[in-house]
């Protein structure tokens, strides 16, 4: 979202901003009311801009995305200032973990802003189409926020009114999913398929949420319901149908989505508004701390002048099929010292202090240009990288997996969908005659490689492992921490260790702990 639109919305909608640290610790006094607001189309737009400001804040740094470090693709520095991430990586975060608090607070701030729009937009004297657009944006991001919260914490308080209630009970996982589905179905019914002008459409891409974006996320939600912890496998059929509706719309020319011809374009600054992105979050790159994406050097190792928040795990790197996709995801070589003293020599990652594969899908060249591993990475800490929460490649894979799981045998369209993604990655077609389970497992692997190390993704690698109830297996593997041969004669173990006294403890090992500050305000917030 461009700065001008965001600031305009903020000026008029200041009361929508949560001024304190905790979601539950809010004072509604002084809040703008429907009697003093929503009296013009401009004010309705401002309410929507204020919502998007909270959406931006829900991802503008790595803290609210910390759950991705629980996956098998991402690890981090065992010390430095990365302790919160290392604790999640090692399955033993505390209720004081800054990432857990950030997920909770940012999620509920989006929900608060969304509720305000949903409950008041109808009072605006404007067209029903405009009201629907505003409510559709709000219901979509409320659904996405609850989808994030329910997979990170499990049961959480469900607030649809916006009123403060310190005795609000935890809603069950199923209740939360039912509300998510209801919101997304409403979006499919009331939202248009395209917009005409900024800020709703910019650089050829729909920025506001459309019908087809809601259909795409609905497919991901149904897959979540089909897997752990609900295990309602009948929802794979619903997921396949929702994904197929998007694919059919693309084939008919109704929807704008496409696959970039080369994977190195997927996250490239030169393709920041690619129509492979289905759901994106815009940042303006003006070096205003809370309006930029603060991930520009999150991939770059600390020893090279970056922040080094996320590193690739050894086994994931080794299992990742060689080719253009891997080279665009994990830097094939690294410029020694990132060229800070004029160096041009290219070295292997095991020659760098961190001795880990270095992700590069968030890296850029100097001046927000495309990253080229033969040259130094850009050193600016923030930029206007458009976060790609959902991409069309994922919808193709979600259809393929869900169809195979729901019908028992992959059909021709399912094969075509996964093979489109594999072709771009430089891989051969899957063999015909695969069983439904074999094919579905191939889709899971493919999705993991598509979004490897990209923590802004709505369905990151951890979320696939969560849905398939495989986090305990990962815990056991990581606890053993067997050495892996990196190259001839070089063996390495992961640096982030699961302590000897940490044992698997079911839900308490899977979910992040509820933030201590919020649990102290509501006695119902207990695991």
C-alpha cells in the first residue's frame, strides 16, 4: 500500500490502532464511533486503509512469523540475539517468547480493525458494492488472522464484536475454523474479480482481495481442516473443489494468475507485482520503519553484515533437488565478506563463519535490484518487497494433493498441475500410475521446495508438517542430531540443539505458549 493512502487512513482512523502492547489490555474510551465516522465514502476508505496498516504490521518483521522456525527448512544462530527463534526451532519456547507475543498481538490488532469495519460499514451512505468491498477486505483478513492464530496456539478467544471481555473463553479449534470458512465464503460471494485503480490495483496487480483470492485461501483452510488436529479428511474434497475453481477461472481467462516462466522471477524485485502472487502485502520502501518490509537482510548472514535470522537446515538443503529453483532459493555461492572490502572471490557456504546454506529469496542487489549471487547483496535493512502469502503455484499443488487424497487416485488435471510446477523447477514429470498416497506425498515435498525458507508464506513448511502431524517425528530427528555429510570429508551437525531435559509433550510441544501478559488478564487462557 502506498504511503499516501496508508497515512490518510491512519489520520482519520487513529482510534482503530491498538495503543498498548496486549490485545486484552485495551480501553475503548475515545474510540471513534459509527455516530462520528462512516458518514462518507472517504471515511469508509480510511477505515479500510487503517485495516491494511495493521495487516502490514502483522508481517513487517520476522517476530510475528516466528512459527516458521519450527519447520524442517529453517534454523538460526544458536546465540547472538536469535534466542527466541532458536527456542522455537528447538521446541521449547517460553510464555515470554517475543515471537509468540508478536503473533498474538498483531493477529488480534488485525481482527480488531476488521471487526470495526464489519460491524459499521453498512452505515455508510454509499453503494452496496462499495460496502461489500470494505466488508470483504475485513472478513478476509479476519479469517487469515484466525487461520494463523489457530495453527500457532490452537484454541484462542474468538472476538467478533470488538468489545473488550477479560472473561472471554477459548473457542475450540473447530469453532474457529467454522468462522474462518464462513468469512471466506462471504468474501467469495460479495467481492469482485478485479479492481480499476490505486490503491486497489497497482502495477497491473490486484492489491485488494478479490473473489479468486478468497477461493484460493479457502482451499488452504479446507486442507487444514482435513489434517491435524481435526482430521476431517472429507474436507480434502472441498479443498480440491475450491482450488479447481481458481484454476478453471485462470484457464477461462477470468482470473489473472499465472506461473512465472523462471523461478528466479518469483520473489525478484523486478517482478514485485507478479500475477503469480494471489495474496500479497504491499510495503512502500521509503525507509519508514513501520511501513517497510524489514526483511531485506534477514537472509544475509551476520558475518556478512546482515541479520541472519533464518538459515537453511542441512538435511533440507541436501534433499532439495538441484536446479534453477534451488539456486534461486539457496545461494549457490557467496561473495567473500559480501565484498565489503572489495572482495570478488566466490566461496562455498561451508567456508563462511555460519557454515550453513544461506537462503536468498529475500535478498536483493544494491538499490532493490534482483539478487545475483556473484555480486554483493544489498545492505539496506528495509525495502518494498511485496510479501507473497499465496502464489498460484501453491494453488496448483493444493489441488493436486487434495484431489489425490479425496479420490484415492490422481487424475489427469492433478498430474498436469504438479508437472507445471516441476517443469519450471527443471524436474521431470512424475511417473504415471502412482497411488493416491504416493502422489500426495510428492505434492507435499514439491510445496515444501516451492516455499522453502520463505516465512511470509501463509502455508510455510511448518504448517504442512503441522497439518500432517509430523512435528513429533521432526522433534525426534532433531534431538538425535546425527551428522550430515556436506561435501567430501566435511560432516556437520545442527547448531541449535534440543536440550536433554526437553521431551515431547504433545500439544504443548506443537503450539506456542500463550503470552504471559495476556494469560494474566484472562484466566481462561490456559493450555
